[in-house]
C-alpha cells in the first residue's frame, strides 16, 4: 500500500511540476532568454522546472507498471497454489 502511495505522490509532483513549468513559461512569453543567465543563480527558468517534471513522469509510470505486474503475478501464484489441491482431489476420485 505504501509503495503505491509513494509512486502516486511522485506522479502528482511530476504533473504539478509540468503544470507550473508551463504556466510560468507562458507568463514569460515562451522565451528562452534567461535560460543560461548566471548573474542570478537563484532564479530558475521555467523550462528547467518543466524538464524536471517531464523527467520524473516516465520513471514513475514505469515503477507503477512494475508494481502492478508484480501484484498480478503474486495473485496468479496464490490462485494457482489454492486451486492445485482441489484439482488433485478431483483426479484421485
């Protein structure tokens, strides 16, 4: 449960970063003028925020996919383990 919670929180953060990056970049008129400006290192260009959000998105979705596959495999193993004794009882009669 907590594994899914962490992954979904990362997905929410990635989506929020993409949204904030796009909104801030739109407010600057979609310019790239201050992208490499080093005079003010504490000012982050909106493209950087957008890039971080986009970089987090595929990794988080991949982790969610792997968790889902692992959960389905465990369920299949449990279903197979519980159904095998029943099938052996029916064949022995």
